[in-house]
C-alpha cells in the first residue's frame, strides 16, 4: 500500500478515515474509544492518546444526528 500524500510505502492507517500513510506524513490526535455515564451521572470518556491521524480528514467535534437510520 502507498502513502495517500506522497505514494511512498505506507506504514500506518488513519484511525478516523482509513487513509494509508508513510512515517513522514503521520500526525497524531486523541481518539474517543467509548463514552459512558459514571457516578453522579457524569459523562466519562475512554480516550486513546496519540492515535494515528492523516491530518487531512476532519473528525467532527460533535455527534451528528441521523434519525433516518433508526
């Protein structure tokens, strides 16, 4: 597989969009693996730091409602 940016051999895959990347074009971003309600009804997140990110895709900061798939 080749890097999405430069077509050199890829060594990683973007966790957010699936683009292949070489070491020179990898970025990192936190990834929210799970959300749950903890004590006192406080929302809590399980976050993975330094997840592979292409730097090209734009993960949304807020959830997107999609009632049509219900």
